[in-house]
């Protein structure tokens, strides 16, 4: 079966840069810390380690997102959105995306995920629905702050990144429940 398109395929092409993680890898199954405990999947809802390098020199801030395009919603599911990350930051420690954002750098802000909670929400696809992709993206932006506040939806954040995204780095692990 061919791989479904990435939601980023429908946006203007941008440059790529390097992202790595000690916790997640392309095409590999998420480990239990990155799976949801809140939604009964037995995990810990702990955001993974992410580190990046090679963003364009014009980068003025970063945003980090986690999106499941395979959620049975018709519009996917946003698990995590962090924006206004200063360029002095090139790494997020495991668990940085707790509800309070206690591990985020000064100035960075989180939005509510699609469950209505601040912070990272681990994977919990419906049992038997098949593998879901969890697209961890680091977006290099040409603005130092997005013109939004913590009350907007992840879609509004994405809309405001449109046209300001210089480059994007992706890691896409998978997860499914039997």
C-alpha cells in the first residue's frame, strides 16, 4: 500500500534541515513514554527529546509541532504545538512539553492540543485502526514572534506560519493499538 501524503505536501515547498532525537525515529514505533496515559493507552504523555541544526541563517524563531494526520477525524489531530522558541534554543529535553511548559526556553509558548489541554499529549489511536504517523516537525520561521496568543487553535498557528516558514525538519515515528 502506498504511503499516504504528508499534510506538508500541500504547503509551499521549503528547505529542510536536520532534526534528531534520542527518543523517536522515522518509521519506528513510539516508546511508552510518548504514548498517552491520559487517554488510557498505558503511556506517560512525555514529549520526546528533539535537537536540531542547520536551519537557515535568516531564522528568527522556531515552532515545534506534533500532528497525527491519520486520526479518524477528517482533520487529523494536533498532539503538541510550541511556538516563539528563540533561536538560542536548538534542543528540547524529554518532558519539556509538560502542561506548564516547565522545560521550555524563556519566551516559548504552548497551545492547547486537540484534546483541549496544554502540553504534549501522547499517542492513543483507536484499537484496530492501524498505524498512525506522528509528525514531529521543527519549523524555522522568519519572524521572532507569531502574532497569536495561547488561546488560538493549532490550525490558526499553522495559518500564521504560512509564508514565514523558511525550512522544516521532520521525524515521523508510528504507533498503533491492537
